[in-house]
C-alpha cells in the first residue's frame, strides 16, 4: 500500500497542433512513434485539435499509410515480447488517430515536396483547427537532418508568428532523433546548420532514455528526499558504476552499427544522460533552463577521456539466453574483419567539488549475459569496526542500486547482526520495486517526450551546448581507436559481460564490477 498517495495531478491535453513525421514509412515510426501516439490517444493526451501528416518517399495515401501503421500495431499486440507492450487495439483510440491522418509523398531533398507539404498543412489547419502550430519529427537517417531543416526554412515552414489582433501566436518545433553527429566536429556542424534556420528553443534533440520513468525518477529520488543528498558526494561515496547491458545483438542494423559502434551509439547520449541525473547539482527549480544548465555543468566538468581509461570489446560466437548466438563479424552487413566495438567500458573523472576523486565507471554492450540497466553507488566503508575479530576491509560494502530496466526499482544493501549469541554480521538488501507499488501502464517512453514537445517543455531534451560537451569528452578515445584498430577482436563470447580488460580497468583501482543483473 502506498504510504501517501495524493490524487494524481491532472494532465491536460496539449493545445492544437499538427505533427509531421518525416520517415513516415520507417521502422522508428512503426515501432515507436505510432504506438506512442496511439497510447496518447487512448490516455486522452493528444491535442483535441490534431492532425498527423506522414511524409515519405514511398507511394501511399492517408488511408494506406494509416492501415500500415494499424497493421504494425496489431502485430505488436500479437507479440507479447514487443517493446510497445500492447495487448489489443482499442477501436475508439485508433479511430481518433486515423481520423487525423494525411500523407505527402516525395523526395526529402526536393524543394517541391515542401510546397506540397505547406498546402497540406494549410488544409489540415482548416479541417482540424490546428491553429498553424506544427511539430516536425525527423524520423529519418541523420544525413537528412540538416537538408530537411534547410528546406523547411526555405519553404517558410519553420517560421513562427506572433499573436496579433485576436489571432494567437503560432509555433514551429523540430524533433531531432539521434545520432546527433558522429564526432565533436560533426555535432558542431549540425548545430550550426540547424541554428541557421531555427532558434534553439525550437529544437528538441530527443534521447529516448529520458522518457524512461526510472531515469526521471533519479531526480525525484535525489531531490524530493532530504535523506540522500547530504551523503551524495565525495565524502561518503567511493565510486559509481553505470551499466547498460543488452542481450540483443546488432540485428538488422549492421550497416548503421559498423559506422557507429557502442561508444558513439550509447555513451555520449543515453549513458551520459543517466550520469547527469546522478551527478548534477540540485536545481533551484524544474524549468528547462535551470535543469539543463546543471546538466551542462556536469558534462563540462567531465575530464576528456584518456585512451587508457577506455576498453573496447567485440562479441564472438556464444550463447545468449540459452540460444546459440553468432559473432558480430558474422552478422549481416558487417565486415568479416570488422574493428567496430560492441562493448565499451570507461573510467571517468568529474572535476568539481562534489565528485573530485570519485571515479564513475560506465559500461555498455551487446550480447551480454542479461538485459539490465542500473546505477550502482558504492559508499565508503565505516571508518572503524568495533566488533571483535572483524576486519573492516572484509565487511561487505553499502550499495545503493537504482535499477532502470527491467524490474525497475531501488535497493540498499547494508549490514545487520545475524541472530544468535555472538556479534556475527551479514549483508542484507532492502528493496523497492515499482511493480509492487504502482499498476503497470503500457508505455514505450516516447509518450512523455512527444507530449513535452507538444506543450513546449524542453527539460528532457538536449541543448546544443550539452551535445557538444558530451562529444568533447569521448572524442580523444574515438580518435585513438580510429588510429589503432583493435587487433584482438573478437574478445568476448556472446553471453559474457565484456572482455577481461574491462575487469582489469577496475582491478587497477582495487575495485570490481558488480555482476550484471545482480539487482
Ligand atoms: C538505441 C541504440 O538508441 O538504444 C540501440 O541505437 C540500443 O543500439 C537502444 O539497443 C537501447 O534502448 P532501449 O530502450 O531498448 O534500452
């Protein structure tokens, strides 16, 4: 039973708007955006006046596009393992979405497409009362980000208008997916290209990890409780481990992954977003700029990585979750002598008063032993143990573990006395699991983020300076690896938690990784 359960804060639907999805026929749209929009429709979180416009190269009509999305939802509903967790499609919610659809076919680099899009936007503004507000979503390959935004600008589609004579102001926003650049230079160039057309406040750089409830919960845990913040620093914390372990391999994404690798794919974005939640200073308010300023400060304080603080791995053949798994080099569209890393482990230093001397160890990889994402905070030992024959160094440490996925929850490990006549100690774990306290609601994480875009709430989105600061940290390692291909790949078997060198990275500091999935 909840200790205190004030009524949920009412969430009202956003004001009128149209949403334009570039890449309407793509995987992201089918797998994540359509289910998220459907969930929003079901929960009453879509604007009452709404239009959904698909843009893609493939020939389609509003009806056939809608049908392809509905079929994709139905397939997910029939698959209990799908990410969307849908079990059935509610016809009323689907009708709400389908009734709002339009489709524009064309080549993303063709200026004529944008003129057609302008006409459709005008028509839908009249038909659906969207008020001229438009959310453009770039669900396309990153090479199209700048060209699409440039053409939106040329067609006058990025321009907002101010309120005048009884007519409300209109807004235009652009959601940019990852990857945001492949390096510091390319991220800077992309920022420059976007900012030539748009104001920073119009750009929503999305990182879907920030849509995960338990990532957001790190802020609630730290800043809504007086208990933890006083010990959340170098005086009491020995080190922090962040693990994002996946059992999936690269699946059908070999081409993308070959050019990306684990470091670019996961670290400057997802893993650093978790790190920022753990390491940031408490903001004095939750408006977007205050929160993002504090995160930006953390990124700015991370010491650029030295190559000796980074370990890379690539999976060979093995067994994952009881199934035989092939080597990365045998995956489709992967070179048989590929040097691309599928695992990375890093040792980071944050140069500020709170964290000086507290290492942050990060690791992420594919084909590991379990799907498990956690932040584990190890506290310093008691300074002295007044128990006879007890070696202080032998006492198990206090761990605070925030499990992000799956089995979302929080646990604390501490020492207790074993019942009996002598002072005998044992480590126990106190655990909170979300599923024990809150009903599970099917959500894929994009719902919150799309809702925020529609209401113009940018707290959970990356700013230009933040993106560049994260690339600055990892760039020295990217450069070092580009200049020195890994001669020893593959160096971990599928189903194992990275190469031996990842263990050595911590052993050098007298520490060890927690077993993956230890909870
Ligand atoms: C994506 C990466 O951004 O995040 C993938 O490109 C990765 O490689 C995925 O598998 C992980 O996200 P989630 O939500 O499945 O943990």
